[in-house]
C-alpha cells in the first residue's frame, strides 16, 4: 500500500512535472541535440520529486520515487547509446562512425608508390600544383620546388601524404 500511495495521492503539479520530465527525456533519447530537452526533462523530474516529497512522503517512499526516476533516466540513456551505435541515430550525421578516408586508401597509396621513377608530361602549367599525364592517366601532382611550364617533361620523385611530387625532367 505504501508504494501505491506515492502515485495515488499525488497532486497535479508533481504529476505534471514528473510526466513532463519523462516525456522530455524520451524526446532527447530520440532526437539528441544540444541537450535542451534532456536538461529540461531532468530539471522537471527533479522538481517533481522535490514537490512530491514536500507534499508528504516518508523517507522510504522518497527513496523509491528517486530510484524509479533514476532507473527511467538510466534506461533512456542506455536506449540512446544503443540507438546511437546500432540503430536509427547511428545512421544520422550526428553520430558519424565511419572514416572519411576512401575505402581503398591503402591500395591507392600502394598504387601511387608504383609511380615513383616514372616520367610523364604536364597537362597544364604547374605553379607548384597542377595536373600531369603519367602512364596514360592524368594525376594531380605537386612540383617539388619550381614552376613547370605546360607540356614539359616531368619525373615522379616521391609520394608524400598521397601527393605525387614531381620534378622537371630533361632527356
């Protein structure tokens, strides 16, 4: 009977505060953002607990009410964490869990390393950066230390951070 009295003898103010706080926590669990709804829900639930305790709960009933609200917050937090990792929230940009690197990042690095020592021609002017045709393919390249005119003969010197470094080459 004591447990039921926590809720059956509740006035409208603590009921509205507790229910509103729980609704805001549910909204925060489904639509996480800046924490506005979560903070508002937490404050409303705490205010509802305080008002209910002031209305006349004994110590045991107060502890039970606090534990029930805490358990609700904990379940909502676990749901949000699970959903952020595996569910609907994980598919949003809010919780990006994929790398921005291309899936063939390592393969690209190996393919570029094979170009070292190869020669080609600039497609346009290389004012430090530009394009060059090497082995029949056009690549973005960087000149090591100088301006290189259009259609000049170049040689790949090194690969630095996925960038093809070239130097003017004289045959």
